[in-house]
C-alpha cells in the first residue's frame, strides 16, 4: 500500500506542477503606486489638452 501511495503522490505533484506552469499568467502585473500616479497625471494632462483643442475649435 505504501508503494502505491508514494507513486500516486509523485504523480499528483507532477500534475500540480504542470498545471501551475500552464496557468502562469493568472495574476495581473503589479503596478507600483508611483507608476499609477504617473499614469494618472498623464491621463489628466491628455484630458486637459483635449479640452483645450475643443475650446479652440469652437
């Protein structure tokens, strides 16, 4: 019985590793707080430029 249990546990570990490698990109990439602030500032400046161009066109 111990031999069967050992073989089954080895096979289960292999399957877990293969599944983990297959689904490696499940989590979104981490974006630091400073990077989020920079992106937000860029978005706001882009929005301000768009508003300026619409005001000039009208």
